[in-house]
C-alpha cells in the first residue's frame, strides 16, 4: 500500500477498470445497434446479443481494458492526491464525488486522445455521437463510484462491543 492509495490494492483498481470497460463495451454495442436501426437496419435480438458478447470478449478484453486501466490509474491517482491535500480522504461522500468525476474525466480524455492519435477516427464506434460519448462517460462515473466504495476505509471493529452484543 502506498501513501497516495493508502487503502487500495491492485484488485480494487482492476475491479473498477474491468467494470468500466465492460459497461463501456456493452454501452457501445447497444449504441451501435440503435444507430443501425435508426438508419433502417434490422438487428434481431439474437444478432444484438451476439454483437454484445463478441465486443465483450474481443473489444473489452483485448483492447479497451488496457486504455481504461491506464486512464483510471492516472485519474484515481490525481483524485487520491486531491483528497489527501484537502484532508477529505476518509469521507465517503467526497470520495464518491471525486472518484466519480475522475472516472468521467478519464473516459472523456481517453476517448479524445484515442481519436486524435488515430487520425481523427473514434475507435469506439458507440462513442461517435453525443449520446454514445455520454454513455462512455457514464461508464467512467460508475467505475469511479465502485472504486470509491471498494477503497473506503472500514472502521476498526471493537471486539469488546461485539462480546457485549452477543451476550444480549
């Protein structure tokens, strides 16, 4: 455990990143399906389900998780530093706000950077319009909330008070 992430394990960050990447992948797939249907395409339930699972296996696991993990590592590090400086590290309410915003900013910056690095093409097909971008940012918010909850410090248990409650 480090000073910057005092109550964090690598599994906390990985858990938040996996959740964010999975949600982002599902949101992207569903957005692409909706856009296809908006232009007259027909996507059956089975085809849609197949698309979602294909994207989960190949897109989320093989590509997206790496980008999301790197972005969240930087964003959650900055959020932890902010909470440390403001002496709000122990307050769950502020942790939820800070890490939720950090997750949102991380996804927005990551998608912007990916588009600029790849010659103006948004690699995340479901994030090519405002609704899709909002859904990806929402995935980041949810990942940030999960991180805030996973890394909260639990109060020490008082063994003596447990003994008294078990006697009652």
